[in-house]
C-alpha cells in the first residue's frame, strides 16, 4: 500500500467525505480544516458555501477561486413494507453506471450501508435484458426485512445517499481514483493556492470558496459570488478526459497528464477572452503545460459567477478526469499540481491594472 504524503492525505480526506447537494456539511468541515491555517478569515453564505479570505492588498481586486463541495448522489424518497428504499437522483446520473453499486445512507443515527438493486436479468424476457434498467425500476437494499426495521436503522425519507469508493492510489502512482473528484479536486486546488500564497506579496484579495449545490444548478456559486462581489472569477472543476478507448478527438480533446484544461466554451458560459488570454500568457511564461477544451453538454460554477451583479470576467479551469458522474473517477496528480501552480502564478500578477485591462478587453 502506498504511503500517503501530506497532499495525498488531504485528497483522501476530501474525497472520502460524504456530501451530496443540500447536505455538504461533512465535506465543508474537511475543507475548513485544511484551508483555515492559510486564511485570514472564514465565513459562509446563508446556504452553506465556505468562503476563505486571504488578503494581499486590501485595496486590490477581489479574485474568487471556486470549487464545489457537493458530489452527485441520491435521496431516499420512501421505504416499502419489505424495507427496500426508493430514491431520487440528486445530480446527473446515467442508469448504466448505477446498478449493483454500493452506497451509504446518511441517517440521523449514522451511516447505513446499501446496494442499488433491480429485478435480476435471469427472470426478465429476452427483449428486456437488452435494455438498460431505468432508474424508476431500481431500489436500494439495506438488508432490512421490513419498513419498521429500516426505520429502526434510522432511515427516513429525505436522507442522503452517497456512492462508495475509497480513495485509491493506483499502481501507476500518478493516477488517483476516488469518488467525488467532481469536485473535491477544485476544493483542494483552492486550499493549495492559498497555501502557496503564504508569505507571498500578491496585489489582490483572494477568496478560496467551496460552493454548495453546484450539481443541481450552480446555486452556491450564485450566493457566494453575490456575497463576495469578485472582480475576477475562476471556476475550478473536473473536465472530460478523452484518452480512453472509443473516444475520438471530436468527442473530447484532453489527456490525463497533459495539464489543466482551459475551457473555451461550455453550456453555462463562454470563457472570458481577456481572462483566458491572461492565463495562457502566464502559463507560457512559466512553462506550465495546459490544454484547451470545451464542454457543450456541461457547465461549472463560472456560469453563475460571471452573471453576478453587473458581470464578472470569469474562466473555467478544469482537471481532465475519467469516468465523471460515476462511483469512481481517475485523474492525474501532475494535472492537479500544475493547476495549483498556474492559478498561483496568475494571482501574483492580477493587480488593478491587469484586471482593468482584462475587463475591457
């Protein structure tokens, strides 16, 4: 087993934490633990997004770095007489990655293990076996024998249900597997950027933010950005890795290990040209690898940040990740570290003049 260094320990703690949209407390507490030593102050908005402030120049621009605390999961909607749970997806799920996967129900009395089940294929008609099982025909088995027993376990409608996948360093130790990379990796980046700014003069005030409810509509990004009123915003998230079998460059451009993705376009926002050009220039000057990408079918917190007040120039910077919106994702440690380095170097140069030039580019 790989011995975990300081960074890997933080990534494990962040990804092993459970927190679906609307129930991010556990993940927020872990992020608070790691970012507090590097922040001048910590607060939350009224929905629960974490806002860590680090002052360089109090009169300088306000720079927001946002990763979201929530992960996709489910919510218990009812318990049948035999003790099986019906559930509602919270965030985007594809049926084919759900069935027979382990889950954790977060009850008022603690964790209850379960597995997503359905009618077995052996008793289905031949035609039915060829089709994916629909979400409405799935249930969660917690080993209860009755509704009463399930309730004795502490389960109630409204309880959060979280995927199970322990943080794992793969045989190629640069590759890291976990649940919730989407988007605890963004939270980790915010932490390490503030860490890198310890004892460093920077001409601005930086806000490392863990937003809530991104997966159900970029909600925490909207409320936290409204509280901060940033001058420049960065949504840091996962992106699509296009280096698996069957994926062409027309489908997805990025490869694990080739650097952070600078997102030109997604369904929630067109990346601000001035911010993008500034980031690219910094990357090239510091010989930090990067990739361009676009996500016409997805969005990030930048989509809400850039519409704050009278508008915020914003850019999404993402980490190529395999198998997002499943129980187990894989990303490359070098991409994480290069993203931290890139955003740190960008912040060092974002003074009033730079922000003014960007705003009117």
